[in-house]
C-alpha cells in the first residue's frame, strides 16, 4: 500500500471537502481516514490516503492538489507517509 498524508488549511468556505475528495476519487485515490475541524473560521483537514491504484504518479498528484488548493483558496500539502513519519520522529 502506498500511503500519503494530505493536509488542507485555509479560510472555511463551502465545498472544500467535496472538491478535494472529487479530485481524489477521479484519480482513483482511496481515502483511508479523514479528520477536519473549523476553528474561528479557519478550516483544517488531514487525510490519510492510499494512492496505489492512482491514475497519476505521486508528483503529479501533489502538483494537482496544490493547484486545486490555489483555485479554491486553501493550502493543500501532500507527503508520502514514510517521509511524514520520519520527519516527526526527529
């Protein structure tokens, strides 16, 4: 399984989750876990996804998610799970 951590942060607006999840679904990326909160008007979401069957490679997935974030006015960041885990062990 190829897992990645996706974080989405920005001002809350209608459709953030729908837009991100639609892109992931269209790219055959499976959402394994999702958590989201809204604090004082700021949206924060963290997702764990499996991109094993993705129709795009990881770098393309990452750049498309960043572009989608710019389009909807949020910051989207995607990291491979092993990198995320190693960074947080230090």
